[in-house]
C-alpha cells in the first residue's frame, strides 16, 4: 500500500535491522506493528524514540489491548488492522509524511 501511495518504505525482520535502516536515513517516519512475533513493537518504538527523538512514529495492530498500551506510551491511536489505503493515507498525512522525503521526487 505504501508504494501505491508513492512512498518509499523498508520492511525489516527485527529491531537490529530497523536500527540499521534508521541510522542511514536523514528523516523518516516509522509505522510499526505492535505485535512482532518474537519482539514487542511498543518496546521497539520506545527504543527508537530514545535513539531518534525527531522521528515520527505510529503503531498498527489488530489487538485492541495492545493498541491501548501504545496509546499509554504516548504513540497516539494505533492504526487498526485490517485498514484501508484511505486510512493509511490519512495516517501518513497526520505524520507529515509528505515533508519527510518519503515520496520519490
């Protein structure tokens, strides 16, 4: 969906890969699932926020309890899965993705 909206994106398998990608970017936004299997997406985003305080971060989840946890940590309302391309586009606008260099020029 991100490609269809004209955004570049990176899918990474774990937190270590996420940190490596984020170090190489000048500016970006992070859209992270709350439940990552072996890792905790909220914890990952808390770490990202500490290491990269200027990044804009949003969470997505299909689990309402997990969504509340993200909100309690200050990440705002999580994008509820399944979501539509319109909902994703709205979230990206709210994150200010158009001014992040996320769209190819």
